[in-house]
């Protein structure tokens, strides 16, 4: 057990013992774990569902703007702005020239904007293959506050698994599992029978 966790545990035990002895902790007995942590540390416990782990080789970036459901523009540490096409996923088109806005395209785009605009930290993770596509867009996995955004979009039914070009397949199995769950639950793009195909999206 890490030293800080041990110290926190000991402190909480002391607080609990004191609470039962005096009947209060800072005026009242905390009823939750968060309350105990706050009583001991003076800081509110952060959301435990948010992972703060990103790959060690990931690159920190800042948001420029979200383009659509599977594409964002970010600023690198050098100051250069690059357009990032998220690896292994595809969302309905909302801004492609010559293509009418497809069902669930706006929803997917709005969800991407919501994720990246709310994030305190953004990171890119490259795979082992090509780092750019034929349109000179950067190919990468995007992390928002430690969460894999590629997987989030698939899991929530806004994206399908697509454009699988080895060796850029690090998270393929993970994404396929997320897609299977979204499809089974008929989330968003999967709620419309026959809409998602191997070639993209229907009408």
C-alpha cells in the first residue's frame, strides 16, 4: 500500500474513532466516504470513475476545435495546429462537402464537442503504423481526462469500428467489444435497422 494511502487510512480511523467519542467531525459526522476524505484532507474527493492514466508516450495537446464526431483540431506543444482523425472509428457525416447530413451526425458531432470542450487535459496516442492519412490528417487515439475518446464514441453508439489498417490496430479488440455492446443495446446509430453497413452508413 502506498504511504499516502496508509496515512489517509490511519487518519480516517482516527476521525471515525473521534466521531464516535465526541459525536462530530468538524461539527457533524460525515455520512459518506467523500465526507470522511473531506474531513481529513480538507479537499473534496474527485470522481472515482474518471481514469487519470494515459499511455506514457502520449503527447499533450490543447483543443483548437472539434470538427465532427471523429475529427478534431488540436494545437501541439510546438504551437502547430493539426487536424486529428481518430483511429479505427467512423461517425456519420455532418460537414463533408457534397454529402448530405446523415442521421445521428449532428448528435455525434455534438457529443464530441461536449467531451473535448469539457476536458481539462487532452492527449494523443499514436499507433505503430502511419501517423497521417492521404489527406495529411494526423491519425491517433484521443484521450480526454484520461478516457479513450475513440472508445467512448463507439461505446455510446455514435461511431462504428472502421478503417482498420494494420498495424494501427492496438485497440481494435477493445473497440469491437464496445461496438458489440452498443449494437446489442441499440444505441444511437444502432437504433436504426440497416443503417450501419460495412461500407458506412445508409439513409
